[in-house]
């Protein structure tokens, strides 16, 4: 007799399959996608082979429904509202004595009241920030922002009948709100969305938004018309759209042309920010060159064409005003023989120290960025967020290199190194990534709090007027109240003893 054999296993019916046994083509496809999605996501995040054993940064909101009115959302909205109120409370209301903003208002008044870019007949013709074309003076500022602001003044005058000559305070406040103030709100909204996209921990998002609202020098400059706050807002908006295209759970085709338009407009507001637009453009080109060339590049061209057309209309040359030496050759040009801070001729190592750690120091006045710089360098070394880190390093090197080696007056009368405001959000973002990665001890939190308080102090100083010597600058130079426009301090000067 043969040994008894076990009965063959029963085949389950199609409606009785176990969870481990997918049935049908749909289930097999879903299993394949699930297996392949993790390596793909790791490649998107730029993780190296050595780092693939660690958990990559996750995009929040997947696998769970986020509450519309979460505690994080409410607190961040409250901080943004307070920051905006700070800007509203300190809006500039006169520009006759401010050479920087006065140069822009010269163009605004000339366009609306006189129908020309020549500023000879305006109240602001005395500004030092001007060039000369033929017999006409023009503003030295890039024309796009001033032209847009002229549209605000034209609308105000058409509605109220009031002119900047008789109602300067109302016009200046409105233009400041629609340029600096509006840009600050756009910056805060898109910086928040960028943090939500890239960070995992709620505390990291809250701390980062606290820094953006109260410890970022762009808050101070948002109180007046300027190129720095709008440029920072456009840079953050463009970076957010680029990160959504690469990492976002919901990618739309319209993200490409909108990113192109935003990053094309950016260098027309702030010329040096061409480095930011170029770096993000290469970042997208490496991701999908076809969509970059078909959708991104064509959308970036119109603002650049408008900028070049305005330059040609005003000066007869396509070159930016700053690079056109022909319009600087006139009697009375301020920067030919400047005085005060504009006449500095410091050695470059001294100038570089002051830009980084001295009286205009990015890291001495806003020490939160020290943590951000550390995290950025670590990300490069560990090859985490590698592509994003390369974009940030390229932009930072371009800005620091240009302004250290090609300028010498620290931006004139200003609180902090105002020219670097457009790249400060990058350091703030990496500060947030540092908070997101580490588990802080009491000592670490104490260092963060101290850095936050120092940064916040300089922001409050700048809110009184960003175009003045900072308290920090005067303290280091032992010259209290020198070139101050905002708050001054009572300083006792010892009396000289007279002989009896």
C-alpha cells in the first residue's frame, strides 16, 4: 500500500481572497506601483546611496486629512497678522528727505503728473540717486517697480483728485502699502506654504514662521517702496512653485508658466536676483527640460522684454542704468566724489567682515541665520536635499560675492545689509530644516531664543526707519545717534572743565 498523501490546498474563491493575495490586473498594478514609488521618491529628494537607510523628508498631508483650522494654521495666521500690523503701523509717510525712496517717487510723480520719465520738474529732483540723459535727469532705479507704483498713484489721483505735491503723506502711505506691504504678505503666505511642503514637525513650522514674521529684516523694509522686500517675496514664491513641481503631491501644468512669470519678473525688480531666477531655472531644467523650455522660459520672457523696452525708452540703451557709464558723466554726480559712508574705501577683508559679522553683519544682526548656514553646509555634505541646497548655495555665493567685491558703502544709510534681503529667506528656510531635523536640548533652545531676540531687536530698530544707521552700527563705532532718522537716545556728553 502506498502512503497516504495530503490533500491539495484549496483554492480560495475570488470573493474569499486573503489580504496578501491580490487578484486581478488592478491589484497587481497597485502592488507594483507601491513597490516602485519609494525608490522614485528617494531620487526626487536627492538622497545619496549612503543616506537611503534613513527616512527621507516626507511631504505633510499624505495619508491623513489635515484640519483646515489646525492649531498650527491659527497660530501662523495670527503671527502673520501681527507682522503685517507692524508694517502698517510704521508705513513711510514722506520721502522728500530720503534719497533712495525719493528717487522712485520722482519717477512716479513725473509719469503721472508730467507724462515723462524725466524728473526735472518733480519735488524729488534733489535726490542723489539720479542720472542724466541729455538735459534731463532720470531716476537711477530700475524702472519696472516705479512704473507699477505710478499705476497706484494714477488710480488714487483719478478717484480722489489729490496730487502727491499737495497730499504727499496719503500718496506715500498708499504706495508703500501696495508695494512693500503687499509684498510682505505674499512673502509670508508662500514661505508658510513652503514650510508646510518641506517640513515634518509642527514646531519647526511655527518657529520658522516666527522668524519670518518678527526676526527677518525684510519686515522693516516692507514699510516703504523698495526692491528688496518685493524681490524676496518673488524669490520665495518662485522657489515654492519649483518645489511643488518636484515634490508636491498635486502638480499642475499651470505651475510651470506661473513660476516662469514670477522668476522673470524678479530680476526686473532687483537686478542681482537674476542669480536666483537662473539657479531655480536650472533646477527645473534638470527635472524636466521639455516643460521648462515649452512653459517656463516663454512665461519668463515678457517681464524681461518690458524691462529692456523701458530702459531703451528712458536712456536710449538696453543696458541697465547701473551699468551705463555714459549717463553718469555729468557735473554734480554724487558718487564721483562722495562723502560720509558713500566715500568709504575700506580694504576688502575689512568690508567682508563688516558685511558678515560687523556693523552690517548678516550673521551678527540676524544670528538665526547661523543655524541656517550650518544646516545648508551639512545638507551639501550629506547630500540631503542636494538639488535644493545647490540652488541656495549658488544664489548666496552670487549675492555675497557681488556685493562684497563690487560695492563699498554697505548700501548707504540702512539698517543691516539691505542688498542681501532677497536671499535671507533661504537661510531662514534652512534654519527651519535644522529645527525639523534635530531634537533640541534646553541649551539649544536657549541659543535659538537668544538669536531670535537679537534678530528681533534689529527688526524693531529698522521699523522706525530702515534707511538710517542702526543702533548696532553706532554702538560699534561709538557714535550714538549718528545718521539716525528714527528713535534717538539721550546721551550725556561730559562737560569740559574750565580753568578758574
